């Protein structure tokens, strides 16, 4: 029988930064593999980021790993601040692969939530495929890598607020007693671990040995939900 020749690419996008904060960074890796029986040409890898992410050039270049004889025939790199990313043109022989690792900056105005960014790859022989799949195994994603949530990045916002009140608010003479009450609330999107409580006059107010205090009921560490 005559062997059947076919073109097929797989693509998988993962993150090593499953959680981050507004103003932070996230790191992604895209892997494209030729699992068909013919060399694939004019291969382009594209990624349109969510509006809260922009490409960062903080790394020394964009790490691109070529394996199995793959070549980058038209090397380019996204510009800092870009949200539509592409890395030039590749040729990928049978069994070859391209791996791209890059950083993105997170907008300081980003709101809490989970953000899903998928990538796509296009070749002359195979057309365009992506790694977007949510309910079943995607034909263009490596076996076991779908449903896709391994590229999801969750933004965690901080919302710690501190209040301090005094009772009484005035004393008749030096040496009078005043009770200070410190309140901490968490309006963020995740639990917050309070590791210290420091007053700019009395110092560590969680230290029972603090000689500036008559008594304290503050205790750390505490987790504020």
C-alpha cells in the first residue's frame, strides 16, 4: 500500500505563574510540535493577550528552543508593551518542535479573576490550529493536556485596611491610661497572612514584652479572610 502523508501540528501553552498580582508579571511557555509525516513550512506562532497583559522584555531576549531540526527562518520578537505577539517564521521537520518562553506585565489596574490566554500556530500545510479546549480532548493539543487550564493566570488583589481608635480620646494628666483598638479587614480576593503589627510610636504591639505597653491582646501571625 502507498503510505499516507499527512500534516499535523500540536500546540500547548502553559504558565509557571498560576497566580500573580496587579502590577506583577506572569511567565508563559508555548510548545509547537510536528507530529505529522511531512515537514511543515511557513510556521508562525501567534498569541493575542488579554487586555490586562502586555509583553515584557525584562528577560535577556525571548528564549526560543528549536528541537529536532526546527529552524527559525525569519526571527523576530514582540516589542515591549505589545499585546499581539508573534515570533517570526519557522520550518519544523517531522518530530521537530519549537518552544517559546516569555514574560508579560500585568496591568496595575487589573481586577481579581482568572484569565485564560490561548495561542495559535499556522503553517502552509496544516492551516491554523490553537490550544483552546474546555470540555474534551482538543485534537490539536497534546494528549493529557486538555481540558486547558494550565495557561490560566489568577489575579489576586490585596485589600488590607487598618484602623486605630483610642478610648478615651483625651486624658486629664500625664500617666493616664488609654486603650487603643486596632482593627484589620481584608477586602481583597484571597486570604491574607498578617505577620507583624507595628505602631509608629509604640513599636511592636504584638510583643507582650514591649515595655511601652501596659498590656496587649494582639497576636501574630494571623490569617485574615
